[in-house]
């Protein structure tokens, strides 16, 4: 296996790679901690950015390829983004204008996602339930005079699937 010179902050690791990961469509390096022998991997882009910044990147920090080509790991092409910035860039690039909202069903308290245009924020009403079934129960309860607080119905206004983007 090809070993590359480990630089700070990865000086305590033996680094193999970079290897192309077909499914992820990007390069990876494999790390072995010299002391604990623990194995891990990270994208080559993250590895390079960490060396440039001389620190291990935080979980919420993402390395974005400026030109959109995930195989182009030249340092000039790599920029650090927060997860949210990265999602925004992705949505813009792919012309996705849908706003996804995270909600909590007032009846069963299940968390679910829905496009904003399909929630009470865009339609008439005071709440959005997870299903017709739950909406029916709430409506019946309201008719019976049972009080609901819909304050916790909306969990997150600016929510997008975290699965959309991987570093
Ligand atoms: Zn429900």
C-alpha cells in the first residue's frame, strides 16, 4: 500500500492513500494511529485542508470543492464551509428552491419533514400533523374542547436533509 508523508495535525498517524472511492466519487486516505493502532479514514480533501489549517477539522465543518468536481483535490479548489453553507450551495447549484421544514406531530409527537408549501405555514390552518389519521384525532379533540399548544409543531424552519451532502 502507498504510504504518504504524514503532516501535522496528522503526524501521529500512518497515512495510506489517496484512494479513489467509487461510490463516494472522491478520494480517501486511511489513517492508522501510531500509538493506539486504531484505523480510520477521511476524505483526501479534508485531510489536505486540515494540513493547510494546521488543525483537525470539526465535525460540522465541511470541505467543499469550489468547482463542484469532488475529484479535484487541489488545495486552491478546497474551501471550508459550515454544513449549512454547504447545503445552501448544493441547493443553489442544483436549483432546488424547496424549503423543507422539520415538524413535530402535535398528536403522536413523531418528528417528520415536509415541504413548506404543504404545511399550515403556506396553507390554511393552525397546525400540521404527520398523517391524516393524526390530523383527524386532533380535529376531533379540538371539537371536544381539548386544548392543544401548537407552539412546538415547528421544530426547524430552515431544515434540509443532512444526507444531501457528504464531505
Ligand atoms: Zn402523528
